[in-house]
């Protein structure tokens, strides 16, 4: 048993030693194989690197060759272009040399000709002196005496003939000018078809039903009173079914009230705060409408550009009248007439048309200065960079300044034709409007007055005053002062009611 155990131990030791030996030999073989593989990889990498290096060198050489060929081509092209320039310069030099030689020859010829002319003049002068001496001996008069006698005789004959000729020319010119002027004016009037004016100071607003009238009036009349105070328009609610009448002499106020009332009726919410909001929006929209109306007129007249201030002032003429004639329509009509007359008489068509369009623009300017609308419009046009011819024509169309050219005369003629044609104006309406404007002017001239509106065809004057500047007692005194001033300065039928409104509002915000 011990012998078997020993044998087993020895066998195991021998197996272990043999296994270790076999593993060591395998490891050596594996190491040798890895070294060979690494050497082969390094060798392949070196070969690939050398190949890539050779390929890069070849590509570099090719690129250098292409660039050198390109540079050679460009150099040849530049050399050829330089040769062509050089040849052209040489040719120009040759031409200049030939021209210089030709000029020198001409100069020599001219010098020789001048010398000949001088010699000829000297000969003629000597001959003239001899002839003058011989004539003086024959006529027994000196040259100066003969010259004075001849000039005196010629002056008498020429003066007589000139007077007769001038008389004939003036008579013929007057006849021709009268005939031509009548033809030009009649032709311009015939070619322009215009509307006739009408005296309208009221307008109506349609309502969806009669119940809307009560909502417009509001509780204790608050709504209608607010709308009248904000717009300065007299709102008449009578028995006319489904309609409200607006009465005002100022077309701009009347349009503001009409649009505001239509929007309120369409919206359905009618109360003082909403009325104030709608009126403000209508004011802004009317500014846009004014600009669009002016731009439309400029487009129709083919006037290319106009300063923005002039455009806005021109648009406001739509809401101005003179003797019942709409001022924007009058300005457009005058511009058309001015262009026609300028084309017939030889004036500047564009300047005449431009000046004719702007001639009454001063009527749309509210100015405290004691200037006429012609001078006011002229100053505005000058500030806006208009041509001086246009400015002079605007200021001279009522002879406030002296006309400086034919364009100013053309504007005067066109303005007269447009204003005096049948159906153009109604004098009674203009007198009525001036009386209402004077009423408002008297009220706004007092301290503390914010707004003043003449309503009820001038039978009532509503004056809105500032609560901070005018007290209740001051409002009563102001009413008496306005009434006395109206009595002293204006002539009017019946009586005029002066209403001073002093309203206090308290606004707070809950946050």
C-alpha cells in the first residue's frame, strides 16, 4: 500500500513536470510566431508608407507642373496683351504726331493770312482816308458834320416809321390776345365737366329700429349729451321712423358724429365711456381717410410727390367749403384748368398744375396770425420745400403778393373760372358758415375754454370749460361775457343761447 501511494505521487509529479514543459515549449513557439507576425506587419506598413510617399510626391510634381503651365499661359496672355497695348499706344502717338504737324501747317497758314489781312486793311484805310478828304473838298463838309446830318435825317424817318409800326403791332396784339384768351378760357371750361354745389348742412343716420333712439338718448340724456359735447354736432331725434338727423355747419364734425353713431349702433354698447372711445377711434380713422383722399387726388392729377404735411393739409380741404363749394373738389378742378391753360399758353404745365392744386391750402390751416389764407399757404409750401414759382403762385392768387411769372397768372385765371362757373358756389351758405365760425371764435378766445360748438343753426353756443381753471361762479361770468361780446360784434336774427358746461369727473382704479 505505501509502495502504491509512492508510485502515484511520483506519477503525478512526472505528469506535472511534463505538462509544464509542454506549456513552456508552446509559449516559446507562440512568442516566436507573434514576433514574426509583428515583423511582417511592420514591413507591410513600411512598404505602404513608401508607396503613399511616392504617390504624394508624384501628385505634388503633377500639381506643380499644372501650375507652371497655367502661369506660363497667363504670362504669355499678359505679354500678348501688353504688346497689343504697346502697339495701340504707338499708333496713337503716330496719329498725334500727324495731327500736330497738321496743326502747325494750319497755324502757319493762319499767320500768313493774318499778315495779308493786316496789309489789306492798311491799304483800305489809306484809300478810305483819301476818299474822305476828296469828299470833304467836294461837299465842303467835314466827316463828322456829314455823319451828324445823315444820322439826324435817318432818326426822324426811323422814328416816324417805328411809331406807325408799333401802333399797328399793338392793335394787332390786343386783338390777337383777346381772341386767344377767350379761346383758351372757353376751351378749358368746355373740356372740364364739374358738379354743382348744394347747400347741405344736415345728414341722417339710419337705425335698425325705433328702440335704438332711447338707447342713444340714454338715462337722463347722458349718452346724447356726451356725443354732442364730444363732436359739436346737434343730434335731432324726432318722429322720423328709424332715423336720426345730425345738424352741423362743419363737415368734419358732422362726419365724425355720423361715423361714431353708426359704429355705436352697430356695436350696441352705448354709454359715455364707450362713446368717448369710439369718437377717439373715428378721429384716428378720419386722419387716415384724409390722407387717402389727398393721395387719390394726387394720383388722378399725376402729381408724383408731395410733402406729407402738404398731403394731410390738402386732404382736410375735403371738409372745408367756400360759399358751399367743396374746397378739395375746387382745388382739383383748379389744377385741371391750370394744366389746360398752361398747355395752351406755353407755361410750365407741372408747376401750374401743382400751384393750382395747392393755391387754397391755407384755408385748412388753423392759424392765430392775422394773415390771409394765400400767404399762410405760401409759407407752408415754402417750409415744405416747394419750388419758389409754386410758392409765389399760391401767395399771388389773390394779389397778397406780386405775381412773379406766367404760372401765377394761370393760377389766378383757373381759380376764377372754377369759382365763378354756374353752379359752383352759393354765397348764402358761406355767410351762414362764417357767422357760426365767428361764434366759436368768440368763445374760444376766452381763458379756460377747452372747446366751443355752435349748434341749432347758430341759435345755441355750447362752451366746454376746464374745471381746474374755471369755477362755477366763473362759468356764469364767462357766459355773460361771451353773450355781451356776441351782441357787440355780430349781426344775427333772433337770439343766441350761450350754454357753459363745467363737468367734474373723478376716475379711480382698483388694483
